[in-house]
C-alpha cells in the first residue's frame, strides 16, 4: 500500500502544544501526554495511509483551495494535499459543536 509523507505546519504544532499545555493544567502531565500521543498517532496514521478518504472541509470555499479535515473525537485537523505530501495546518478544538479555535495557515 502506498504511504504519504505528513508534514505538520507551524500552526498545527502550536495548536497541539497549546492543547497539551491545557491538558497538563486540567488533567495532569501523564493524562495529557497519553492524549497527545493518541492524537499525534491518529493524525500520522490516517494521513499517511488514506488521506483522500477524509472529507473536504467547508473552509475550501473561503480559501479557494481544497482543504480536507480529519475528525478525532471532538477535534478537527485541517489539511491540504500537495503532490504526495499532506500538510495538517490547524488543529481545531470543538466543544458542543462550536469551534473554540479555528486558524488556517495559507
């Protein structure tokens, strides 16, 4: 099976770091680390094997380029496809259907 290279964009890294720091404050370091490892593995595993199975995100219209999203629990990972590499650009935290943070690097 073909695999793809996944490159995390700076905003995705920043968003993950902030979410991890929030987790440390609210859950403690061990639980936050477990959460971080799970989310990171889900991003890499899903986007390296079957990224085109992820649906096109609504942000596609406003950015005028194809943006896809991967849902991991209550989180959305926005990414673009460039050749055979996939760039997660933003990690969006969702609670009760409302985005708390939504940024996308162009």
